[in-house]
C-alpha cells in the first residue's frame, strides 16, 4: 500500500521538475531575445541618429542656396533644411538644437552644402555668414519698458511709435499671436495688464533683409527669440511652481534690479525666498512701473499707488512683466541661487548688498541711502526715499 502511493508521488515530482525546467528555458530564451532586441534597437538608433547628424552627401556635396526668414523657430529652420535636402530629418534638428541649447540663428540667404554636418550648419546659421547682407540692423537693450521698445522700433523702421503701439495692443492680432506662440496665453489679456506683450519682446540684435520691415515682422521676430529661450528651458519651468508668464514677470524684476550675472541669480534667490515665506516682494522697479515714470528713488507716497504691479501693496508676483528681460535674467528666474537672504539693497554704483534679516538690511539702507538722495537731487527729484 505504501509503495503504490509513493510511485504516483515520484511521478508528480518528476513532472513538476520537468515543467520547471521548461519554464526556466522559456524565461532564459525570452530574456536573451529581449536583450538582443534591445541591443539591436540601441545599435539601430545609434546609426540612425549618427546618419541624421552627419552630412547628406559624404562626398564633395552640392551647394544649395537657402533662405531663413526673419523670426524662424528651430522647428521652421529644420523643416526648411529638410525640404532643401540639406539634412535628413527636420524633427531631429529641432531636438538636437534644444539638446545643445543652441540659439541666436540669423535670418538671411545662405549657401550651404549637402556635405556639411548638422553641427556645421548650426554654426553657420549662428554666425550669419549670408550671401545677401541685411538692409537693416538694430539692437534692443535688455530691461527696457515696452513703450520705450516701441519708440526704438519706430525710429529704426520708419514707422510712428503710435503705429507700433497700436499693433502691439490690437486684440485681434494678439489672439492670432496666442494661437501661434505656445508661450503666449490668455494671461496677457487680463483686464489690468498694461501692455499685453510687455516682457515678451526679446532684447537682442535683429537683422532684416528689407530696409523697412512691417511692424508685425519685427514683433514676430522678437517673439520668436523669446519662444526659443522658453522652449530651451521648458522642462525646468514645468518643474517649477510658476507659469511662463510668472517666470517672465520675475525675470523682468531681476533685469531691472541687477547689473551683473552674479547678482541676477542672487536676487532671483531672494525673490524666490520671499515668495516661499509669503512675504511681499517689495521691489522699487514695480512701483515705478505702476506709476509709469522712471525714477531714481521711491517715495512713501509712491508706495500707496493702487496697482496690481505694486509689490509693496500686493503679495505674490505682479500681474505681468514690468520690462523685457534678457536670457540671463530669464534663466536666473528659473534657476535662482540657493541662499538664505531675504533682503537686498542696490547701491547707486551698482553694488548689491544682501542680508538675512530686516535689521541688517535697514542698517545697510541707512548707510548708503544718501547716495540715492544726491542722485535724485541732481535729477530734480526731491521726495523722501522709502525705508
């Protein structure tokens, strides 16, 4: 009786062992197969991207005349180069440009060769060695108010400043721009926004192939440059607590307050710290913007102005940018320096002094305030500076 029971048990054990061996073989060969497929995919991807980044023609190549329009984005440039047979894939061009953080492509007509690598073409488009020389070149400095930028555009292009401002404030045109530029949202159309595109007109050198480009051409060229900077930093913006509109508002404050790159990142750190502590930002450039006058000093009377831009009265980030920031200020707003400072004081000579407490900040203020008093008197301003 015992032997007869033992025999089925042994058969069952051997059957299970056999099944386990089969399962192990299946798993083993599956893993080998997946690893082989992954290796093939990696090798194929490597050769695909190497081919995409390399020249279309590894021989002597053919020279192709290609025109890059004013305000072209990296996506548009990639499409143009692919259509002209100069690169294999325009989409890879866009992602490669973003990966390498490249910017500053110049509009114009170029003589490019199919024997050039993607890196060589990027360099050529950045250096702007064009066949046709631009008819109009001008530079917009960092940190200017939009109304001042409008005057600069008018002076350079032969338009009237009123015409430029009219286009910048045209609601139908703004709606069109919102549909075309992903960085633009309905935030710019808020009721209390002074100028919808304040902060979005990138300060840089602009080359135009025509002596008198249209106002729209100039505006869209400037917006394209800002969009390019935003696209390159979009991943970090999305990881932050702030929208693109808020980042540009912070960047505009940083641009107005700092004169050096080092101070931009430190001041950005102070602003972020104050926001984290739910303190008012209390920065003078926002008061000047709320009043609508450039000033050396901010008076106690100025602080009372009712405006969503006045950071002495309102908590948080202003309703919109107060100037047009450059790339460094935008990057500082996104990646502030990690400090414990909650206060900063900008001296008349440009030096910025940082403090962790109000008491230390007030001592700094009292020590250097006379510099601003003297400068204000020279400019005819007589009101008392804030504490």
